[in-house]
C-alpha cells in the first residue's frame, strides 16, 4: 500500500492504459484493496462523510463506494443528456466536494460512451481534503486522452466557506455543476453554497445533484434558485452490482438515490 500511495498516479495510468476509463480506475482500486482493509479502514470513512487523509482511506472509499456512485451518476447524466442537446457545444465542469472526482470522471466516460460531441474545456474541483483533491486531478489526467487536456483548477476549501473565484470564470461559458453525494451532508451550509454559486458563476448554469438520501436537502437547494427550470427529479431505488469490502467480492444490491437536475440563468 505504501508504494501504491507514492506512485499512485503512475500505477493507475499504466494499469488502465488500454482502457482509460473511470470504470477501469475502480477495478484497479478494488484489486489493490487489502483483505484486512475493511476491518482496518472502513469505519474511518464515517459513512463516506469524512475528510480523508491517507492513501489507505482513499483506496477504501473508492473500493467501497465507486460502483454505487458511478451507477447513480450514470442515471443522472442519462436524464440530463436526454433533456438537453449539448452536441457541438463546450462546457465547464464545477465539481463541488469532489472527493476523488468521481462525478467529473463519470461525465467524461458518459460522453465518450454515448458519442456526445461536448467539449469539456475546464474542470474546477472544490474539496477540503488535499489528498482526495490531488487524486481527483490524477484521475482526470489518467482518463483524459484528448490533447490538449482540459484545464483544471483546484480549490482546497470547503464548499460552504466564502469563495471568491469570479475572476476565473467566463460568463459566456456553459457551466455544469456537479454535487455528488455532498448536498445530503447535514453539516454543509446550503445557504453559503448557494451564495458561492450565485456570486461566482454568471450565465447559463446546469446543476446535477445526486445523493443516496436526504431528498429534502436537495429540494431545498433547488428551490433557492427560484426561477430555475427543473429537468429531472427522481427518488427511486435501483438494483446494481457493487463491491462489498467486508466480503471482498461483488454483490447485487438495491441502492437508494435521489436526484435533482435543473438549469438556471444567473
Ligand atoms: C460522500 S463524499 C463525496 C465525494 C464525491 N463527490 C463523490 O461522489 O465520491 C463527501 C465529500 O465531501 C467532502 N466534504 C466534507 N465537508 C465538506 C464541505 N463543507 N464542503 C465541501 N466538501 C465537503 C468530503 O471531503 C468528501 O470528499
């Protein structure tokens, strides 16, 4: 595990070289997950809400949750792209509380797998764990094959501290904001997140909000935008295959999901 933490970026790149996708990154991490990983590290994740600080925690989070989150995100992106034609357009991604940038990586896979000609020109990653943030940058770099690569801009902060990043944004660009498994966190101050969005991002903004629980918090956030256009809201459970770290194998499981997808002009 120590070597893995030092050389993660190189190792992950070479292991997924033939198939550079987020799915392949997940399989790489599951293969690296140690047999005693569940007993040693799982509780440290605090149901996924902890601000991660070690390579072992990052690997355990990814092995434990990536299958599930990936599935929910794919359904959310299917809803978004069914409603909006992004072909031949360019957009910027803002991934709030990005962790290891699962949501950014899943949208990259999604547009590639579905032959959507959307140019993702910039990724802004906002995350309080510096280690997770670094890994998020490494994941985007590992799966992005296009040259030149998109710009990345990382902000090692909480999403609910006051952010002044307007100078780095262009009002003419379409923005797609990703809130993956973040808005449901009770300690997150939704009012401050709303202020950070409205004070920093002008123009056309899309929001993809996905969580396992706490539909009301996602709805509250959506309603703060007043004049916004709701594209999808969903609260169904889905059955999918996920890696279970306590059993060291994949199982078929029902997982809950809530999503709010909307657009607004700011
Ligand atoms: C459940 S994880 C989700 C991570 C990632 N978005 C995903 O889908 O895998 C919650 C993330 O929120 C981060 N976090 C915790 N408090 C936060 C805050 N106040 N603002 C932004 N992110 C926060 C944690 O560090 C962690 O990466």
